[in-house]
């Protein structure tokens, strides 16, 4: 190569580098968690010693009506327009469930941890109770258990049928299940159940694997409410 040719080659190197950088900038970014999104699995701490979870979503206005003066006032205050809240994330066996398990973790949930979840579990009393009765059986630390609880909540899309601006309303238990199934791809009929009391829709219970994929749960499904024309009260 002549000196003139070598000089031209060296002068083109910065231009080639700039073009390569522009090509990289224009490429679509890698999608983190793509395989997990496709399978439904969630990157969350893995519990042990049980078969699956039930994510129990409580319809807060029904809880407040049924419990009356016994209801938690932090949850049922007039200025709290709550719809679905997380009642709990419950480790289950295929038949039955564990509760109040021995744990190296303290019984009390520190406020600095619990307050991070008050937007979805509406009182420290409920947070503490859920840890003692259910979280202690997850094989997880307190911090990891509530991390999984948050991830489970984030997996669920609440159907538009439960929008607060459409309340009060009436809904069949079957229709409520259908609404959740339609709004959450991968959820199956035998993996969800409605709980009812006094003609009110109280809860929706959704079964999940330890990695928070939707799964069937025959016992939960069989014990679900089958009543038609349930009341769906509004807050307040």
C-alpha cells in the first residue's frame, strides 16, 4: 500500500466507527425477561415446602360491609376508595394448607418493611397476620415473602368490570371468573375461584406456581362460590 493509500485508509476509520455506533443506536434494545414473559414465570424468590400459592384478592367494600364495626378502620376509612386489595399470598398443598409454621424470622413485621406494601395490603395488622399465618410457611424471609406477594399482585390485571366508576353493580360468580380469565392470558377456569358471603362478592382467589405462573387447583376451584347475581358494593 502506498503512503497516500494508507493515509486515506486511516482517515476513513473514524467515519466507519461513527457509522457502526449509529447502527447500534438504531437497533431495537434487548427485551429483558422475554422468555419469562412468554411462559408466565416471574423472576422472584422461590419458596419451598408447599405445592402452590393462592393469591387472595379481597373486594374491600364487601369486607367493610360484612365486618362492620369489627372491620379494620385503616382499611375502611371513608377517605379510602379501595377496590381489590391483597388479602394474602397463601402457600398451599394439593389438599389443605400449612399455617403458623416455625420460622427463624420474627413474628412482627417491622414498619419499615410493611409500609412499603400498604398500597396493596391496606393495614399493618393485615400485613403482620399474613406473615404469621401464611408467610411463615413459604420457606422465605419476610422481605422475600412480601417481594413475591408484590410480584404476584403485579401479575394480575383487574378487569374493567370492577372499575369503581361502574359501581355498585351485580355480577355472577361465573362472570367474575370469566372477566379475570379474559383479562389475564394463561389463566384457566380451574385455577380461579370466587368467594362470596351474604350475597356479596368477597374475594377472587387465583392459583399460582412458586414462580407465579397460573396453574390449576382442583380443591380451590371446587370450593368456589357458584352464586348468580352477587352484589358488588362500592366504597364508602
